[in-house]
């Protein structure tokens, strides 16, 4: 019985990730972008714990890896795209630039699928990521409706169709870019080996404490910046 639980628990958590993504899509269709955003955060929590459960229980399987990618495509690909589409529709300028421009939001799941397929066969991504992880992009999208709820004066920036279009293009590029980014997986507690991870968590906690959801875009920028700094110093040590 214990072996069966150990074997299937990570996949159960992955299915909870997928279920959260599906529920989030329904919330979006019912014009509740705030709850849809919370669904992304919930899915991200499940996504973290399914990997943790696999490592702790040492329960790895081919189906688990594929199931995780399928769940991520829905929760971190389709759901954020639907939220972006709705943000396009809410823009007061959308009638001037053409309503069909909002369809560009669905490039997000296309490039997310490419990123996830690449991850499954890329042996370089065992300890780090090549390209922006899909949960990072999804969490950033999820912050937009929540920022609007807290700061209505930000609507001119978030509901700008040109800004949203630029966002989609930039994020699609980052998802498949040959850009090494650090993973948040802690394989040990050595401070020196995890200094950039600890620094990111500390800065994120401080920013979120003071600025709440408005801090999320800044946290993502910090994540990319610290990853590049870590890469630069790692290359410097190798060449030295």
C-alpha cells in the first residue's frame, strides 16, 4: 500500500495542477480574472510540490514527466493566454487597433508547448533551465489582474494593446531562448552554492511584503538578472 502511495502521489499532485488550470479557464470565461489568477498561483504550488514529492519519495517515471508537461501546458500556457486575451478585450483602445490583434495572446501556449517539449529532451536542463520557465511567465500574467484590482491607476499600462502585444512577443522569445536560468531546486543547504537562490527568495519576500502583487514583475526581472550574474561568475571561474 505504501509503495503504491509513493508511486502515485507525485502524479496525483500533478493532476491537481492540471485541475487548477482547467478551473482557472472557467473563471476566465465567467469574467472573473482575479480567481483565474489565483488558479495559476495554486497550480504553481502544486507544480512545485509534485517535483519535491518525486525527489523525496524517489518516485520517477516516464509518465510522470510527460504528465507534468501536459499539465503545465494547460495551467501555464493556455490559462495565461486566455487571461491575456481577456485583458486585450478590456482595453479601451482595442477597437482602434483591431479586435483580431488580441489573438496574438494565443502564441503563448504555442511557445510554451515548444519550450516544454524542448525541456523533456534537453539533457542540459537537469540542474538549470534553458529559456524562461513556463510557470514564471504564467505567474507574471497572473499578477496583472491582481495589480489592477489593487491599483486601478495602472490600467493604462496593463490594458494597453500595444504593451500587451510587446509583452507576448518578448515572452515568446524568452520561453525558447538559449538563455541559461537558475532552477530553484535546492539539492543541499550549502549557502555558497545556493547564494543566488537565497538572495532571490529574500528579495522576493521583501518586495511582496511591501508591494504585494505589484512586486511580481520586479521579482521576475530579478530572477533573470540574478541568473545572468550567476552565469557570468560561473564562466569567470571556469575560464580562470
